C-alpha cells in the first residue's frame, strides 16, 4: 500500500535516476506513477463505499435472519454472530435475541401467578421460566411474523402449563420441596412441547415463593396450635405416667433390695454359724493332734537323747582305745614324755660336763635320748 512517505521517497529516487538517464525518463515515470496512484485511490473509495452494503455484522448473542427485499420470502437458515456476505439491495436482515430469556411471574413489574390447589385453596406463586429460541427457529419466527410477539406467546403458554400442572398439588404437598420439584419435572415435557409450537424451548422452571390466602394461613396456624396443644397434653400425660411408673419401679426396686439384703444377711448368718462349727471341729481335732504329736515327739526325743548318749559313750570309748593304742607305740612314749616334761615346770637344768654320761650340748641325739626314755 502506498503512503505519502513512500511517494516522497520514490520521487527522490526518480530524481536521482533523472540525473543519470535524462529528463524524458523522469517525466515518463512520474506520469506512470501518478496514473496508477489515481486508479488505486478511486478503487479504495469505491470499495469503502460498497463494503457496508456487502457485509452484514450479526451482533454477539443475536441470531441473524436474511429476508428478500423484493419478494422471495425468508431464507431458511439462522445466522450465528459474526460477519456475513450480502448483496446490496438484494436482501434485508433481521436480528433476534439468541440469549436465554425469562418469563417472570411475581417480580416488581409482573404480577404473581394465581392458581388453586387440588383441595381448592388459592395460592399466589412467584416463578421464573427460562427459555431460548430453538436451533433454526429464528427464521421460522420471522416467517410466521412472531419475531416480536413470541415472547408474549411464551409467557402465555408457560402460565397456562403452570396453572394446569401445579394445580394437581394439594395444600400439604406445597410444603414439601420434593413434591414441588417432582411436579416441576413432570410439567417440563408438556411445556417443551407447547413452547416448540412457537419455536422456543424451556431451559428450567424455578419456583421462588408460595403464599396462601390469609384465611388459610390463619386456619393452618390454628390447626398447628391445636396439634401442638394435643401433643403437649399427650406429652404431659405420658410424663405423668412415666413418673408414676418410675415411682412404682423405685418402690419395687427398694423391696427387691430389702429382700436381697435379708436373704444375704440370712445366708451370711448361716455361713458364719457353719464356719464357727467348722472352726470348733478343727480346733478340737487340732488339739487332739497336737497332744498326740507332742507325746510322740517327746518319746522320740527321749529315745534320740538316749541313743545319742549311747553313741557318744561308744565314741568316747573308741577314742580312748585308739588313744591308748597310739600311746603304746614308739611315738606315744615320746609324746607322753614331752607332755610330762611340759607339766613338770622345770625352770633350769644344770648338766655336769665332767661326767662321762652327760652328753655334749651339741649332740642333739644324745640329749633327746637322755630326756626321752627308751621303751
């Protein structure tokens, strides 16, 4: 694409070329470039003027429908949001709301839905029915002339279906969330079928609040109060009965405890008497056994003492005999001599060395022979 800066740059290049090739080349090139610039400018102006007539923009959230301007009816096709081709003057366009819309009952700008329950009590209901156009339903609405009126038709159909189907609930079932949800699920197929006649589909139905008449609510409160009073009275009677039964049970328990204590005390007395008799018997038997054991032990003691004395006498006699036998030998005489010498207590012994029978002190054998008599 040419711009003013590109044109100036190109003319500068041409000026440089003209200095080297001549002025006639420069004039030819300038004329050629100006001619093509004019053609391009005219073409751009023509395209910019015709583009809005050739392209149609379908807004986001809308559905486009192409309609012939000079006869031919509606093209059987829905156009999604975006840019679409259209010949100028050949066809016109209509755009319908393709978003989810709501038929509201009971809002600030719409009255609530009034109906009667199965047991003929009036109910004021606030509800919302969400709906949208079916696939390929926009061109059908335009073809049938309902592009504006279909919202009112949807509201009228939804009101009729809700009135007929929700009237099957009685007054008590309206207080159950499960029963209300089940009723809504049950009416959806019928609502879908009837809304299909105006090329729309239901997305969901929401029940916001339910109000009964003031007389019914007062009567219901009176019934609830009566039920509460009956329950309170029944609870008081049951409490009194339970208290009486508890007192009787406590008295029976006290009698049972006394009987058990009396039986236990009697059994304890019997066991104590039996234990005393048994202890007396054991004590008598033990006394007899102790006397017999004592007599037997004394007899055995006397016999053991006599036997011990006899054994001691025998041991002493045997020891004396052994001693005499030992003393009668060669070593016994020496032992007796040493013992007798120890008993004499001789403080000093003087030997006369001049005598021939006196041994020398250095002759130990002779000294021992002198002290110890020979057998």
